[in-house]
């Protein structure tokens, strides 16, 4: 049978034009999610690993513009904000104060919300049948081997060692996001202290890198529907439904935190933007950020939407760049709230009494371990909790096994929480640019 | 001068051969022949039930298990009947009695210790890792990541309270391998398990080989939340069949060949857990 090349061309072009349409968040719920679930139920578990590998390869592709985007966005924004030629000291203090206050408020909000929901829902208080399901799942998996070749401990590998930059180019090529951020902040400060004629070539280069990175992200994001189909169907094919049911309270807490964060972010958006700024915006952009993060499982994918929405509203570009990139990458509020819930889950599971002092400790450790997930993505963020569990002297290996078992589902609301709260921080901390241009329709940016 | 010396040397060598060689051959034959004359193999078994190694089957009320089958195979290859003796008071007592010649051999998941080497002569047939079933709370109190390379040393030098059967190889091993631990001896394995699971437990872990520890969580998976099997990959329990000096001399080659051909060589705990999966895994 001869296949006409024009037919192949037509099929390819129709797929290429169809994929961007599938990227719209509502299509995630109406088409991608149901299709993936059905596919996951149909495929044999043996083929799920191949599907998962394909999905992870595409995730790697989607993540590739992240580092240059972070590097350029942070460097440009810090250089602009701290430059004595473009901004005065009062502006810097105003932005810095609002950013820090809003960031701390968001962390406090995320931890408190997660704490209240956990105290209400009591994740970790399990029925005998749920304990049996969990026990069956853990057989052979959590055994401790003494004398075998030990794997690298992740428990103590956090924060300080990962934040100090060594060589910004080496850090960038090694994917050390936190080091890239801290290096970019220092480099941005250095640029801000130099004369504009010395730094303008570099600034324009960084600006080009940033624009190209955003454009590249937009292109590779077309693969997001395929990524989701691969990952969700692979997860459905292998996930232990018994475990999901056993951990239902925990799952509900994480989803409720995401939804509550969406509600609060919507309120903040309404409260901290003027009517004139919202002219031409028909859909609340917080909803779009939420759905985009939820549907891709990555808060970073919401960065272009967040940036273009706020700059489109006339907000100061540097402030938006700085607040959006730093809150998306460093604060990791989805992880902060998730870790608070997970710590309370572990404490309940092992019958550790909840005292006022312990509540404060839970909030503190939830925030510290959540923030220490900066630079990590997806399932790799979960083991950060082990430090907190060691502090509370709760056995962390079985908890990690359980959390990792249901993480293919929970990584989605975690990303959505990070996305919407980062939007809230950016809205609160950024200000109207002096020379406001006519706002383009931000929805067209997605 | 040289010829008489050579003649004397050849004569001495001939007489030596005549005297020594038949003695060696007669020693082997004597032991096997004594069993065959008696008409049955006398096998000492511990006074416990340790399924699936050796136990009274609840339905048939007969002695069964893989250790029993090995002994029966040996008897059939010797073309004699078999008689099991379970009157020993402990594992160590059984090994002592084998050494004194009360039985032709002693079998029943008997581990190897210095004390037992003083009393009798072992031939290894199983290789099981030492294992704990430990309270996760105690493990967390050590404040070290179980994946950390230092975990093993910290555990071995901790003040852990270890429970197992008293006067067993595990009491000896606990004192050797865990110098700062407190050993709590129990009359039997069931009592040790009950002590671990009690509300105010007097032990932090129970100690035996992997084929005894793993089935506990297999039969009751919800225990996995509170208790964790710890497998010591470098501490190996060489389960052996014990003989008297004469028995070892007479039966060593015979046992080696039978174990290789009929049993499949020295088996480890993973092979045993796999082979007797239907027994170990909860229905």
C-alpha cells in the first residue's frame, strides 16, 4: 500500500495544530484525564514502565528551558531593582519589604491552612483494613539491610550545601537550580552597581536569552498533553488502588489545600489589582495558573502566563520577574503545605501526641523542608520530609514508601498550590510601572 | 650393606600399609555397617515445632518438614528405617548428646557456635542471614538514617534489648554480635514474639534467622507499620547437621553427596522462603 506523502504531511500538521488546543486547562479535565484513566486501565502493567519512560523523557524536554529562564529572569530583575540609575532607594525598599512580607505571609498561610485541614481531617488515623492494606504494600519494601551496599542518604542532604554557588555555568549545566538562583542574585547585584554602558550588552543578551527561553517553553509545552497521557496512564496502570483508598484523608487534605489556596489567591488578585488593570481580562488569571500547574504537574510552566499577565496589566517588569521567579522556585509553597500535612499524617500514624509546642514544630519543619525542595521537581521533592520525621523520631522509611506510592496523583495539587500562591505573592509585591502601556490580552499568552 | 637396609625399608613400608590402610577403610564401614546392622538411623530433633523445617502436622499428627525429609532421605539411601528422638531439653543439649553418641546425627535448624564445635562435628546444609524484627520506635530513637553506612555499627553497639529462645545459638550470637545489648531469653519462640508485641514490651527486637523473622510480617502484614525486619547480610547462620567424631568420619562423604544430589547443595534463606512460599505467605 502506497502512502501519499501529502497525507502524512496533513496528519502531522493536524496533530501539531491539535496539541496546542489540548493544552487548554479545561481540556485536561474533559479529554486528557478521562482518556488517560481509560488507557491506564486497558494497558498491561508490563508496558506501563515504557510509557512512564516516554513521559519522563518529555518532562525532561519541557524542563530544559527552565535553567536559562531562571538565570536570565533573576539576573535582569535583581540588576534592575537594585540599580541606582533606574530606581531610587525608596522603590527598592518598598518592593523588597512587600516581597519579603508577602512571601512570609504566604508561607504562614500555607502552613496554617495545611495544619488546620490536617487537624480536621486527621490523616494517618487509619482503620484496621487500611492498616492491613498499607502493611501488605510495605512487605519486603521497607526491610533494613545491614552490611549491604548502602544507598546515598538523602536525609541530611539539604539546604545549605545546595544553595552556595560554585560556578554559575557549571551549576547551570548540572541543573543545580538553587545554586543558579543564588548565583544569579549575586551577579544581578554586581550588575546593578556598574555603569549602564558597561552592563547594557550583557543585559540585552540576557533579555534575549529570557525571551528565547519563554518562547522555547511555549513550544515544548505543546508536548504537555502527551506527557500527561503517558504519565497518568502509566500511574493508573500500576498504582495500588488499595493504598489510595487507605490514604484517602491525606489525599483529600492535599487537594483541599490546593483549592483553598486558589480561593485565597483569587481574593488577593481582586484586592490588589485595580479595575483599570483588569480591563480586557475576562477570565480570572489565577484560575488559569491553577489549571495549568495542575494539568502539567509543574508550577514552573505557569511562569510565562504569570509574567505576561502581570506585565500586560502594566506591572513593573523587573518586579514581576523577580517576585514570580523567586516565589515559584524558592518558596515552593505547595511543598510547604504538603510537608505539614505529611508530618501530621506520620505523627497520627505513630500515635505521637499533638501538643501546642509540637504544632509550632510541625509548622517550622514543614516550612523548612518544603523550602528545601527548591530546585527539585516532582517525586524527588518528597524525601525532603525525612529530616523532619527524624526530628520527631518517627520511622520515615515506611512513610516515604507510602507517600511515593500516591505521589503521581498528589504532585498535581502540590504544583497548583505553588503556582497560585506564587501568583498571589507577585500580585502583592509588584507595582504599576510608571509608563504603562496598553495591556494585551494575557489569555493569548498561554 | 645397602641391600639389607633397602629390604628392611620395603618391609617396613609394606607392614605400615597393611596396618594403617585397612584401619581407615574399616572405620568408615564400621559406622555405616553399625547403622545397617541396627536397621534404623537414630536422628535427634529439637523438642520444638519449627515449621516448615520440623513440626507435627496438625492434621496428620505426623512429624514433617524439610529437615525431617532430609533425614528420611539419608535413611533411605542407607537402606535403613528411621527413628526420631525429641527428648533433648534444648538445642545445645541436643548437640551435646549427638557428640556423646546418643544419636547418629542431630538435625533441626541447628546453628553453628563455638560451644557446639566443642561438643560435636557439623556439616553445613543451610546458609541463613541473621535477622531482627525490631520495633520501629527503637530504630528511630537511634536518630540515624537506616540507609546511612554507619547505621549497622550504631545498631550493633546500641543498648537494644534482644529477645530470643534461651540456651539457643541466638543467645550466644546476641552476646557476641551485640556487646552492649541486653539479652532476654524465652522458653520458646512464641513467647519471644508475644513479648515483642506486648504493650509494655521488655524487648526492642527479637532475634533469629531470616526464615523465622520474615514470615511474622508475611502472616500479619499490618505489623509492618510498627515493626521492621532488619537483615544482617554479613552475619550468616550456618545451619548444620551435627555428628559425633565417628559419625562425621564415617558419613561425611555420604552426606555431602546426598545433600548435593537430593537437596541441591547449601541453600540460603531466600531460596527457602521462595521454595516454601505457600507456607510463609499469608493466604
